[in-house]
């Protein structure tokens, strides 16, 4: 039955995906995401602009 072959193909693909650790994010996406998170960190911006931080 063709459905059995499709299910087997799906399961094998899923196992390969898991073994490889999932999707690999490009370095550019990682870098841009980190920059965006830093820009949107309102707490850090408040502390930088309004607070004196000691050691």
C-alpha cells in the first residue's frame, strides 16, 4: 500500500531531522536576532539612561 511507504518516508525523515539537531539557523539570523533583542530591552535601556550602577 502506498500509504505505508509514505508513512515510512515521513518517519525516516523525522528521525534524520532529530539526529541532525533540527534546523540550522544561519549566522546572520542569529546576529540580527541578538541585535534586535538588545534594541528592544527596555529594562536595560532604562538602567543605562536613568541609573548609576556601581560595582
